[in-house]
C-alpha cells in the first residue's frame, strides 16, 4: 500500500529500522543521549533514500551531516531550530527564531543560519504551534493547517518544513521557492486533497477525516 501511495501521491511511511544500527553505532560514546528512534520520522520524511531532512535538538549538525555523507546520501539538510531568544531548540526548521542548517550536497557540507524574515515569513508564536492535549485536537489542528484555516504561525512553520522537502527533492531551486510553493499548495486547496488521497490509498478512516473537515469548515476564523 505504501509503495502504491508513493507512486500515486508522492508520500508514504516506511520502516526506518535498517538505518538504525549504522547511525547509532556512530553516536554511541559520543552523544549517548541520542535515541535511535528519533531517526524514524526523519528517514520516513525523506523524498528519496539519497535525500533527507534530519532534525536535531542538539547543535551537532555538521557531525550528523558527515555521517549521512558516509552513508551515501547525496543531498541532505541537518537542521536545528531555535526559539526567538535561542534558549530552546527544536528538531525541525523553526519560524520561532533562527535555524542552523548543515547542508550536504555533491559531497560537500556547508553550515549556515536562516531567519524567518529572510524567506518571507513572520516570527511565529510558540503558543500557537504547541501540541494539544489529545490526538483528536492535534488531528483537527493539522486539518485546519492544510485547509489554510489555522493561525499564521502554524501554517508558516509547516510551509517552511515542507518547503525544505521541495528544495532537497530538486523541484524547487531554493528554500524560499519551496516555502512559497508550499503556501500556494495550502491556500489553493491542493494540500488537503493530498491528505485525502493518502488516507484513501493507505486505507485509512476517511469518515473520521471528513468529520474533521466538517468541523474545520464550520469555523470561519483562523485559530489553532
């Protein structure tokens, strides 16, 4: 089903287990706090197996990029996001503050920082993107984002991270172009259609999705 989803929808979820032993062996003795399970979403989110976005909550982006290079990845972004004051870190690109990126491309690694305003985004607010208390609330929040009906902080941090995927896929030449295209997908209605196709292809609960769509459509305001 996931191969079919990948072919038809350009998205799927795959077992990351084969990647764990080699990557974990590189970290053991150096960064013992890193849990190999944290690689799952990063590996599953890669556009293809030679391209990846890898999120870290630690600043060791160059070291991780060097491991990905050894593993044969051709194009990868290892990212560490920060809040506005640079005190708290998140393992994804951030609109709350700056993001450190170690970019692996064509065998070379370069490290740089990006800020929301540089790519046409506003500084986000943590309370607007924070996780909710229940799975149902989080699911509704996601649906609102993909409908373009959530708050700006939520929509833009999603667009930033999906825009990075478009960038490493080669579909867009710059990160900013990827972000712009992601926002276009959201506000045009294409993003929510993609979710519907994924649910159908993966034999998910389309009735539950339709319920969230109905609730979101009844709320005309842009909130969480």
